[in-house]
C-alpha cells in the first residue's frame, strides 16, 4: 500500500545549507524563517484561530536527505558518528519516508504566511502539515531519553573585531538578529564530532545572504573570523 502526500507550503529559512543548522529546534531562538503556504492553504480560512497559539508542530520532508534504500541503523552525530543505533531510536534525517518534525515558535500569522523562529529547517523545506502545540498533551514532565537527556553543552564563541562589526552591519541591513544567530548556531559546535579541529582549518556556512567563517583556536572554543556577502 502506498500513500501520496503534497506539501502545503515551503519554508524560507535563514539556513541556506545543512551545515551549522542546529540539530533540533529551539536551540537557536534567533533562527527565523517564513512558511509560505500554497493554494488552497494560502487563504485566510486555513489559519483562522492560529493567532491564539504560541508554537506549532511542523511535519516536513527532509528534501535534501532522501534515499532510495531504507536504513535500519544510523550513526547520530550526537554520539560522535562512530556508534550506530536503530533508526527509530534517533531523530536522524536518514529515515523511512524522510519525514521530520519540529516544534517552532509562531511569531506572526497572516493569510498565506507564518513567521517562525527557533527553526532547524533548511531553506526550501517542503512542509506537509502544521499542528498547534498543545502544552497539556505535548509537554511531559516525567519523560526521559537516555540517549539525548539534555541539550548539548554550548561551547564558547568569540569574535574577531572585524567579524563582529561585519555581522552587526549585515544584521541591520537584513533586519535580523544576525549576531545572536551566529553565536547560537556556532555554540552548538556544528563540526562533526569525529573531526579533530586543527586551529589552521577554517569552517564556513551560509546564513541568509552572508558567508560566516570560523576556526577553533583550541578545543571547545570558536572564533568567528569573517562575515562576508555570499
Ligand atoms: N527536528 C527535526 C526532527 O526531529 O525530525 C529535525 C532533526 S534533524 C537531526 C536536524 C537536521 O536536519 C539539521 O541539523 C539539518 O542539517 C537537517 N535538515 C533540516 N532541514 C532539512 C531538509 N529539508 N533536508 C535535509 N536535511 C535537513
């Protein structure tokens, strides 16, 4: 038996590539985007009442991680990439049907558009459904997860003087909290855990329309080197 699904909209996101996107929503509150709904869901009726809701669940397609062959085991980056687990014990992007789910903040609603923050979604992500977050049912005080009990401890992010000035100027131009976005994303340490960061090695990622470059002067510490137009 097979079912077909059709996106109800697409996310325009600050994240233009997969690298440096936080591994879950809410880790970077400054990560913003707009969910643009497509017809017929771009009508006011479809979002009526949603202004009473602070957060929504998004069900979406990992459109840049789709695979033909199902995997039974995956290697989550959180475990250093060298330990494998059953796919259903993880939130890996490599999964049957390629479906992701994220709870994100709903900052503003208008017909055809939802303004979101705290996202972990790549630009262009196709969204299959939106559901309001229901605190009494979705927030479970006694829940535990022995694999990912806590958010990973953030690492320290320092700035070169020029990079900070560049980020502030681009943030003003974009009308976005770019300094906070860079700090929040890099504090998650985007580098794969198996890679030893040599101080000479530079890393980079695109946020909005700028390229951010950084290095690790020592383990557990990042310095942002430059923020330049993409
Ligand atoms: N919160 C979701 C979940 O649990 O289903 C996503 C978790 S997944 C571990 C998060 C990662 O998915 C991000 O770090 C990013 O690299 C990747 N990602 C986000 N949007 C994607 C997309 N449209 N296609 C492929 N990968 C994507």
